[in-house]
C-alpha cells in the first residue's frame, strides 16, 4: 500500500490503471482533462496499457467500445457537455452486452467555472438505465473507479463515475491497493452487439429486467452509509457526493450530526431512503447539481405527513455550486463570524487572452475588417478565443457548443446575415467543425470561416491537436472548399494591414471562404524557448 | 489542530507552486490536507485562488467555509482582499505590495494598501524587490511563501526540502535562487 498526492481526476485514473486497464480514451475538457493527462504520463512510464487523446468524445467512446468488445477493460473520460457529443454511443452501449469492463467518467462543472452550462450527468446514467458511482473524496474516486469495472463486468453494462469540479481539481492523499492484471482477450458475441431491432428489443428488455438488481446493489453498497439517531427524529439528511462533505463540515463530530444517509450510487438505494424517511419528520436533501434525488423522492405529490427540503423548496440554491456556507444555512446553523472590508475596491479581474496571444491579432484584424459592415455577425466557438467576446475585443456574438460556429454561420447566412463569419480553433474544427463545413461546401454558402490555428488545445492546458498547419489545409481542400478561397494568414501586429486586406477580399467573395490564421500558441512558444535555454 | 489557508494571485503568478510546497511539506509532517485549485478558463490572466486545508484529523470539505481561514497568502495586493470574507476575525494576510495591473480599472495602489492595513494582522512585503535581490523577479511566490512560513503549521525544514524538489529539474542555480527568495521573505516578515 503506497500513499500518493493526487488530484481527484488523477485518483480516478490511478484506480482504473490498478483495476487492470487496457486502454483509456478522452477528449480534453475542463474539469476532466487531468484524468487522461495522468494516464498518458503513467503509460509512458510503464508499458502495458494505451492512453490516447481522441478527436472528440464520440470517437473516444466508440474506441472504448471496441476495447470492451475484445474483452479488455477500458475507461473513457470527458467533461459533462462532452457526454452530449458521446450520447449516441453511450445510450446504445447500454443495450449491448458490455464484455470487458467499460467505465465512463464524466466530470460535471457546477458553477460553470469553465463551461457553457452546468448539466448534471446523473440524469444521463438514469436515462441509459446504467449504474453510476458518485465519489465524495479522493479515496472514493480511486476505490469507486475500481468497483465500477467490477459492476460493469458483473452486469455487462457501461458504468458511470460522476465527478464534479471541486473534486476533480482538489488535491489530497490516497492509499492505493493491489494492482490487477489485464483481462485476456475474449471477443463479444455478434447477437449481443448488433443492435438490429430483434437484438436491441431483447437486450433492452434484459436491461430493464435487471433494474431491481441494480437497486439491490445500491441498497447493499458499502459506499452508501445510513446512520439513524434514536434521540432526535426531527431532521434527517440525504447527502450525495461532495454535498456530504459540506454537511459534515458543519458538525464538529459525527455524534452531533442528525440522522444521515450518504448516497454514492445510482439507481438510488430505495430501501435505505425509505428507512431514513420513515425515521424522521423533515428530510433535507443535499446534492451537487440538479435536484435529482429530491425530485425522485418528491414525485408529483410529495410524501404524506413529511417535509422535504432542498433545492426545489429554496432551502438550497437551485443554480451554481454548493458550498459549506450554503449548506450551513440550510441546516439552520448560525453563520460563522468573518472579516469584512469595503468591497467596492475589488475591481473584477476576468480571464483574458495572454500577452502576445495570436488570437488577439486575429480579432484586431477582424474587428477592423468588419467596421464598415453594420450588419456583420461573428459566430464563435469553444476555446481560448471565446474570450474575444470580452473587452477590449468584443469581437464575437455567439458561443454555444463545439462546432456551432460554422453551422450557425451557415444558417445565419442563408436567411440574410452578411457578413456571416465563423471563428473556430484548430482542435474544435477537428472535433466538430468539419461536418458543418462539408454542409457549407454543398450549398456554397456566402460565409467566411476563420480557423484560428494555434497548433494546440490551449484552453485545457496544451494538449496535442489533430489538424494543424498543412494538414489542416489539406483537410479543408478535401472537404471541397475551392483552393483560391483557402487563405493562410499569420496574425502578427506587423501583418495587420495585409490580414485586413485578405479578410475583406474573402468576405466580399460571394460564396464560401476559409481563412486560416496560423500562429503557435504563445504559451507553447514560451515553453519551447525555456526548454531550448536549458 | 487545523489550519485553513487561502492562496491568491493572478493566473501565471505561481500560486500552485506555493501549494505544491505546502502540500508536500504537510504530507511529510504527517498532516492531512486538501487543496482545491482552479484550472481551465480562469487561469488565463484572471483572479485565481486555492483553498488549502491542513489538519491532524479528517478533512471533509475541499472548500473552506467563510470565517474559517486563518491565513491569506497572496502574491498580489488587490487579490489579497478578494477573499477576506473567508478569514476569521483574527485572521492574517501575508501579501505582496506589488500590483499586477492587467485591468483598466485597477484602483489606486495606495487605497489598496490602506484597505489591507485595516486588517489587524497584515504582513506587507515588497516581493519584487526581494525576488530581484535573490536573482529573479519570477521568485516572488517563494518570497511570499517565506514571509508566510512562520505562520504555517508545517515546518520550515519541510518547506525548504520541497522547494528543492520543485525546482530540481531546472538546475542548482534556480534551486538556490528560490531558497534565497524564501529566506529573504522570511527575514522581511520577522
């Protein structure tokens, strides 16, 4: 048994590695990126398993499915909105007969620290009828990931581990356990993996029939803890994931804590919930994310003669992330004394593009190019360049989801937006921008796509990208954009006038143009210089 | 026995390096710890903070409750004020006095320093001057760690050991420069 300092994400990765992992797949996204980063570092040190960044989450999930088909254990990790991209293979894989253990780790971002929404992945687990673990600390992240592989192989289903930002990006110490060997190769059966209606109907019925067994597993899981206090039956608490931590933080010891059920697995441990609810008059539900447990218990009509408190009743905030202080208030405990200052001095300091960032030069050129056009719209995408929405640039009008810049520009252009401009990074383009560009080629839409190629997945910490430089040009040619309207510019202050000229020409071209604004991420360039200096 | 600490600064100023040193020193000293940090979008030149909790007993929350922190360690003066409500009424601020001005409405630095001094226990350090004295203005984070060291429940020896570990791959000169920065910070605070 060794002790290690790990991020919550890294504890998940190590749990998978120690559970006999054969291959891991992912696409970068905060707060999940560090799972794959750890796996790649570990796989470089010790041969045995593969760990790979993929072009997007759907691809990553499907590659993991191939590993499972071959009887080997596999992990696929992503941020919450990444599961939207991978929803197709995820939902359908629940119907197959998973062979080698398949664990899907989804890191939610309550509070939207680095995301466009705060959707709660537990609903996806429910939607797909699969089992889900929700760790509250690093040790559980390690232990539950290991258990998730066992459950996956026992019931032949994909199993979810739901993380949240505060655990993903918190460091602590864990104790590791024995290292398991990889599974031998052992192919899946065609009739269990070929989702023709006749197979899919049989498999789905099987999945539905297995639900009581999943609930039974939850009822008996050592990760779900029920502690009923006989001396006080007024209040009982149901707390899941890191919500449990915030409850316990507010009691000096376990003795003075009210009756409590800690929920760590889904489907919900119905028998344990019934015991707690029957024991007390008022139930407070503390969960990070949407009110899933609360809504499930409440149903349409609530529980006769019991009070149920939580997010739906306003006892806890419905949006944003939980905190020990918000939970304290819900528990009815007096707030702690704290220092105060005149907060009017606190000028806000939002994130911004780095000094010398190539995107800044692209936005300067784009803003000046578009100045004469009063009706221009710039549809942006997901990446560092989304910060172009903020001052001093205020250069973009939208950011919705991966790849939407190109598709929205096409839709807008088709009903009269002019100029209709898309701004998308090289990695986001590879992830989800190629297919809408193919659409735009088919209609020769009058729009201009600016690909800001910095040769890196920058926002998430500098992961490798799949289509940069000449390779990117080749892809765009291959998609069918006319060669004379594929222009490459270098975003530097000295090139400003030249770049404006290119942008003007392509905007005025009545049809589809792609401008590649090519310059390496300044952070990567700096690192190279540092390395060279050593 | 426990200690809750807020580390503050601007993305890129090296507060995660301070966290690395304290985390490892705590582990060596046999303490439990949890340290919540910020990755992703917020790192890009924005305000960053890390909640660092040390304790002899089990730690539940990754986040520090308001009013529980004993110490704010900040590499930037305005940032030292951003999390004051996490400090208990007897809490202490150890901060650099050198502003990092990457926003148009940065308040007059005199006003910021007056506000910091209004906190009963405030240790103000000219980290830029001391870091340059040590060899590089990049070592300001280690100056501030040195200045905060006497308030920390981890031992100075352990802190210095992990400064060495942190900079080992960059060569002996960089290690010694950061150790000097730590010592200069410590002396300036005493």
